[in-house]
C-alpha cells in the first residue's frame, strides 16, 4: 500500500514504526516528518494543513491511504479535500473534527447523545465568566473553546488565576467554565468508520509538566499502557455509553466521524465522565499503544477509511506493557528554548526513540520545539519498562532539557 502520513511529532513517528513493523512492503512517506522519521521513510516538505497541496501530492503519487496525525489539518478540512478526489483518508472531516476543535460543539453533541460529562457554562464576556467561576467554586476549571495546543485548560484553586486565564482566552474567542471532576484519567482510542467503532488498548497520560502533577498543563509528558487498575467491562461501557452514541449523533447530523475518536475520560465516584474528545491519536499515548498492537495497523486504518470496520474483529494487543517518557526543552511549556544539541541517542539500549521536535543542522541533531522526543520502553512489568526508559534518559543529553521522573511509578 502507498501510505502518506501527515504530521511531524512523536505520534507520527510511532505510526510510521507501527506500519513498518507489519513486515509488509508498504511504500510509506511522511509529510513533513522530522529528523527521526526521516531515518525510517522518505519525507516530503509539504504543509500538512494545505489541503490543495496535500491532495495534489496524493493524486500525483497514487496514494492509497492518507493518515492524518495532528488536529490542525483536520480542522483545516484537509480530509474533506482528499475525499473529494476519492482518496481514502483516516481522519475526520472538518465538520466532525469540531468535536475537538470546538468544546462548545462537543458539549452539544454529548448533551444530544446523552453522553455523561461534567457540567459546563459557556462565557463570551469576563462578566459571564466570573459569574460561572463563582457558581461552580474552587477548584476552578477554565477552558478555551477552540484549539490551544494543550495550553487552553487551567485547573486551579486560585480564583485570581482562573479569572486571568479567562481574560486571556476571551481575547481568542469564547471559553467554558466547567465543574471540577476528580478521579483517575483514562485515554481510550477508538477507530471509527462513521458507524462502527473498534477500541484500542487504554492508556494514561501525564499532563502536568512536573512530577506529582505539579505545574502547568502540557501536551503530555509521558504515558503508560495498559491500565491494570481499570474495572472489568470498562472498555465495553465506554463503547456503549460514550463512543457509539457520539458517533451515531454525528452520523445523524450528516457529519460521519471517520478516524480516531480519542475519549479523554475521568473515573469519578459517580461513574465515567468525558473530559474531552480529540479527533486524532493522542500524543504521547500513541507511543505506548501502537508498539503493543499485534493486529496490522494499516488494515485497521484502511477499513475505517473505507467504512468497513464492522466486519473486523477487535484489535489484539501483546501482553507486554509500555512506558514512555517525554524529553522536553528548557522552558517548556511556556517558552521552550530551541536550537540546542541532542546527543547520546546512539548509546541507548532496549528502548526506541520517537522523535518529535528534532532536525539535523550542520551534521548535529538539534531540538526545534518544546517536546523533543519520547523514549519508549516495553517490558514484562511496569518496573522493568520504567527502568529501561529512565536508564536510556540517563544516556541522552539535551542542555536544559527536562522530563518527569514519576511516569508509571504508581503501577510499578
Ligand atoms: P483537556 O485539554 O480538556 O483534556 O484538559 C487537560 C487536563 O485538565 C485534563 O487531562 C485534566 O487533567 C484536567 N481537566 C480538564 N477538565 C477538567 C475537569 N472538568 N475537572 C478536573 N480536571 C479537568
Ligand atoms: N496527550 C493528550 C493529547 O494528545 O491531546
């Protein structure tokens, strides 16, 4: 199969590796990719958010399947453009991707579909925001309505900080004030062809920048999979009460969701609640879910793109566990310092490295953004996988770089 993977993060590196690991002679290209992806497959310097350019490339190169990694091309309507030319795409239309791109839209879909989530009030002015902040009380949850690269959410006991966050994001559009939910968080990915869904293995992400969940939210600093503490029947309950009702509601509104439905969930004392939906694979969760996938990924993604998931069995996963730890640049998430040299990658053992913000400059590997790479370790136990991941991080040098030291500690 000729496959084009759009994106340039560690998630896309993990997707490329999973496709390569099938042992089938796929012809894979990534656009734009990064320095690590370029070691595996050809990369082309396309703007993944430019639907015309991507579609022309796919037509000219007889691409059989386009896999869209990040949210920006989805929200820009790249999948729609590709579909007008009959190219199979794993990734939802612009209309369906609003499930991630607009929290107000997601809330409405959930309300119509009877999907359990926290209470929320939309605010368009600071007066409305303050009223809602005081109605729900501390801890305060204030969210940007639109895409914010993981930075739009503030959860804080500090009322002044909540109001400041509301003021900042109101400059970019409306915001949501939500009731605070407490419990363990779960990321569950479901492949969807618009009508049926198939679950992947659950994972847990570490969103805060510092150990023990201190500091601001990030895109994600580490993850592990599976989740040994989940109650029996968890995945089926999510399918029946969350994923299928959501997919059916979107289909009923002529917005079929074809791609990856990422359910960001919280297990509260009152039951499972949705915190957010994303319309694509999560990062860094993908780095721990896909290495454990036994079923060939390409067949699953193509079946979703072609509306044929209903005829497939649930994907199978290995019994091994996986841990990933993200190495971030100094200053991430606020103001990452870029351009610094990364060394030691040739010395690591028993792990794989998924590159995110890397490039080669004057023969040196340098960091070009906030989240630089993900170290991924598999093992028979979380203790052994963790030990491998952290031993590898000891070998890697990035001046000023930082990572959390407590990823998967609680399950080890
Ligand atoms: P989101 O980008 O919506 O996933 O939010 C980022 C993180 O903020 C989540 O992973 C949670 O840890 C936290 N969060 C978001 N919404 C809530 C909420 N209503 N109650 C408690 N924590 C939340
Ligand atoms: N890890 C969170 C996300 O991908 O949105």
